[in-house]
C-alpha cells in the first residue's frame, strides 16, 4: 500500500463527502478509492469512516486522523514547492468562498491585478453570504465581512477594517435634500440590510449622537441588493467604505453626514487550519491585504 496516496484519497473522500465526488476530484475510480480506504483502515487497525444512507461521517479516530493527514500532506507539498521554486511562483487552483458584495461589487477592483500578478493561479470562486463549511465544500479559504468574529473553529486573519459610511445617490439628494444632522434623517428614507437590525447607531466627535429607525419601507437581506437600491435613488444606507469607494470617487454616490461614525466591519480571511498554508493561499491573502491598504491610503 502507498500510504501517502491512501492518505490523499482519504482526505479527498472526507472533503468531498462521497466516494463518487472524490473519485472525480482525483481522476480515479470509486472502486480504487474503496480499496485504498479498506487497506488504510486495515493498516491502522481502526475504522475511519461510518457509511449509511445519509452519507459519510468520520469516526472519532477518523476525525483525528484527517487533521493529521492535512498537516502531513500540506507540509510535504510545501517542501516540494520550495524545492521546485513554486513558492516563488504560486500555482494551482484556488477555491474561494466570497460574500456576494466582494464578488459582485468589489471584484472589478482587485481581480485584474491578481490575475496579472499570479498567472499560474486559477481561481474557482463561489459567492455565498452564508458561513459555508470550508472542509466539506472543498474550499482553500474564505473571506467574510462582519463585526468581531465569533469563535467558529476556523483560523482567521484580519485583512482590513472598514468604517461604514452613509451614502445616497445624487438624484435622491436632489429630490429630498441633504441631511445636516442626525435628527434630519428621521425625515428621510433609510434603507437597511436585514442583518444590521432595525436601528442605525451614529456618533461623531462633536457629540451629535443618535439612533435612527431604518428599513421601515425597504429592508433587504443582500448587500448587493441594498447597494442597487441606493444607486436607484431609493434612499440612504450605511455601507462599508471599501465597498463604495469607487462609487464615491466617480460621483455615483454621495456621502451623507460624513463626520458621523456608523460603525465598522472587519474583513477576515478564514482557513480550515493554519499549518503549512499553500503558497497560493498565502499569495491571495497578501494581495488582498495590500489591495485594501491601498484603498485606505487613497481615502486619506
């Protein structure tokens, strides 16, 4: 038995959730994977997987062995990359989970630069606002935008922090006027993202603080849809500066109460584990950190 090959097969089975998908991923057959798993379990003297009508689950021993497989295989891959020079030229397919906002509203700002800088990395992007299971989904990493990150068992690295800014389309301001104080917002149409709650908390260095009800006429569960509604002149909304800086620079959106703080959002890179990150993952992480830093510097 080729133990390294069997370990790669076992890892692929766990991450794919089925023998059929794992076989497609490794370009082999269901029969070959079943044989490798049986030989591996016999060699180790333990059962690694439970199989039933609902699918596959790891046993307790199998879950521990899966984590060991990741550590061993990725250390081996990293060593081979260093010897072959691939660490200087990251390569391979990078499977990413992104929020819709980064995929739809920010993609044009960073994708061309990344593809030009890393011609040997192929991107496989999945846009989903849910916190997907990185291992079962076969993802190398994810980016998420949130408040302080809850403990999820994932490894997190902060890419950027962005203030939320109040914005409106020029046609909305022309029709309804420009608010000059927090109290003025009560006479305006405030749109909201469903995950933000029913009130907008604002503060300023001058003590002009306040809480304003939002979403009374329009509440959306998608940042992309919220952005579209603001662009269509339907009201005022709080969006991260990193999402709308291009619209502000082009005059497609205008700042409302720019002296006020509407909170902050953290941009995180998430990984299933921290050890021996592949060069392609490190390359994307560092590129995005530099991209967001450049946007922030331009704001200053």
